[in-house]
C-alpha cells in the first residue's frame, strides 16, 4: 500500500511540473492561433504522463525494459495527439476565418450570411448572434433612410407651405398700403386666417421638435375616457357641421386612464380633424373606446375610402400627407406624427388599418392602475 502511495505522489509531482510548464506556454501563446493552444494542450497531456512515468522510474519502481515500453507507447500517443490537435486547430481557424469574412460583409453595409459547412457549437451560436445583429442593423438602416426621406419631404413641403401664405400676405399688405384693395375688411379677415394657419404650423413644428428631442413633459392624471372623448367631440363639432359630417361617440366605455389630459385632447383633436377632412359630406366619423387586458383602446373610424396598402406603414411618418397637394387643407403632414409621438410618450402605441369604406386609427394606452 505504501508503494502505491509513493508511486501516486511521484506521478502527481511529475505531471504537475509538466502542467505548470504547459500553463506558462499557454500564457505566452495566448495571442497566437488556437492551433498553437490546442497543440500545447495535447503536448501537456502527453508530457504529464511521460513526466510521471520518469519520476516513478527514477525511484526504481520500473525496470529499464518496462520504462522503454511505456516510453514507446507514450511517444506513439504523443504523435497521434499532436496530429489530431493540429487538424482540429486548422478546422477551427478556417471556420473562424470564414466567420470573420462574413461578419465584415454586414459591417460594410451588407447583410450577414452564415458560412456553409459544419461549425462548433460556440461558432454556431456566434453565427446566430451575428445574424440577429445584422437583421437589427438592416432594420435600423431602413428606419434611418425612411427618416431621412421624411425629413427631406418635410423641408420641401414646409418651405412651400410657408412661402405660399407669405406671398399672399405680402400681396395683400401691398394692396392695402397702395389703397388698391376694394374691400379692406375682406383682406383683413384673410390676413388673419393666414396668420392663424401659420401660427398653427409653427406650433406643430415646435411640438414635434419637443417630441423628437425627448423634451415633452407630461403631467398625467387619472380621468375617464368618456370625459376625454366628450371634450374632443365637443371641440371638433363645429368643423364637422361645416363639412356636413356626423360625429358618433356612443361606443365609449367609461374606463379610467392615467394620461396628460391636455396632450391626449390634442391627439384626439388631430385624429378627428384628419378624419373629418377626409370623410365626404353626409359621412360618419365614429369614436370608440374599450378596455382590454391591461390596456385601453381608443379608435377613430372615418369614411375616407381607405388608405393604399403601400402607404399604411407611412401614415405616422413626419411630413406624410397621402396626397401630392401643396395647399390647404392638405396640411404640413405633422398631425399624425405628433399623435404617434404623444401616444408613445404615454408608453402606448398608435396603429391604423383599413375597414369597410374607410380606415380606423387605434390608440393603445396602458390601463390606469387600480
């Protein structure tokens, strides 16, 4: 029993010495190829066995004949182990190189395509993560391109919408100054109308800039959706009468929400004005509200005839109008962008989809806490 313990101790000491040398070699080679590291690991395994055997033989526990046999066996094992480590290392390096080339492609603006052929579990997991990252980058690039397009369109449209009333104001001012206006009162009323429209446009731009800058300050308070919708319907009723449109709000559940009343009234007002202007005379604009699981859904349904499928995803983009018109009542294309910004600031979401004869705008808001 004592001899067995001594053999174990000497074998451990010899193997430990080989392991320490291998750890030092791995540290020195930590910035080199994985092939070198695998070769070191294989060499450490064989060297540990050889060092332990030599330590045992040194203490005369093995005969010279047995030592030669064991050394020969270890040498053959070393050759096979090193060859296997080199082959495996080259395969891993090749797979890593292919993965690096694929990653470089989507880093330069392309999309990631996982290399063909088998790969280790770690490289396969890395490929999946790179594919997911590539998809997110592609979506981000698409959003950036869409946003840049919206900005260019907004600048062009706003420039035109500002230039047109300013030119009219200048012409009317010159006519009044020269005494050429036959009906000055009508000119004054028209000037006031144009100034109010310009003031509304500037107000929308200021509101949108606050939303985009994250500077929109909310003062949420608990209120009933019924009261919120009632105030919005009352404010939009004169415009609806002017256009011959009926306003309906008989499907509004009195569920509580916790929102900024002023901002949400603006949201509903923008939706109602948009719906009234796009609904023909004798048409109906319906407002509804219902409670769902942990949310409240507000909807405004109009009779616009529907929105083309290609434009449904652009409805809430800044500057989108759905028409090439550059004159009122087309507007500057800011109302629905403001709607989405305010609703998202309330941790909600805005959506639109076509229904029979028109479209429905839906606002999904978190339900008020009990």
